[in-house]
C-alpha cells in the first residue's frame, strides 16, 4: 500500500514520508521536479511521465541515491529539469508534450485519442526544440 503524490507540494510530501507509516507502506514521488530531494530524504519510489521520453537520468539518479552519491543525484535532477522544459514549451499540456517529444524521437506519433488534446504549431516546435537541444531527437 502507498500513496503517489504528484501535487508538487514538497512540504506536504515530506511530512508523510518522514512520519512513521505502517510497515510496508510506501510514499511515491510523482512530481519530476521533486525527485532528487525526495530520494535524498529516503523515498524508495518515483513515478514519472517524463521518463517515457528519457529514462536514463531517472535510472542513474535512483542508482546514485542507493549508492549515497548526492552530487550525482543532483546532477541527474538537473538533466530532468532540462527535460521538464517540454511541459512549459507546450504551455503546461503535460501529456501532449510527452507524446510530442516521443514522436520527435521517432518512437510514436503525436496523435492523441481525444481530438481536443493537441499542440498548436508553435507549441509543437518549442517541444521539438527542447528535445533536439537535449540530443534526443531522431525525427527531422
């Protein structure tokens, strides 16, 4: 049993994490921008939508946390922060930004099942630009 918190409220999250939960209970961080501080506080699980675009920094950060390498944890968080710019580039449309970024890598199409969930041309270009800047693009 556990709770995934995607609220982005680190104060609230750490209150739960650092309380004395029942044995086997797990607090899960669901806000990508709070992964490093959460891991450094002892969280055992993170759930990330952005990892669909680029999983490597998440894996490296988790391994670094297990090894006690705090500098590496923070370095990987910086890479994740750069990736998270796709959300701002899409004017906060997280799911659609992720889908577009994966399409830019040639691993999917940018089409969403719900017709209203689309990026306009400007948002699409900004997301693609972030992906290209990170060296993750495969689509021209």
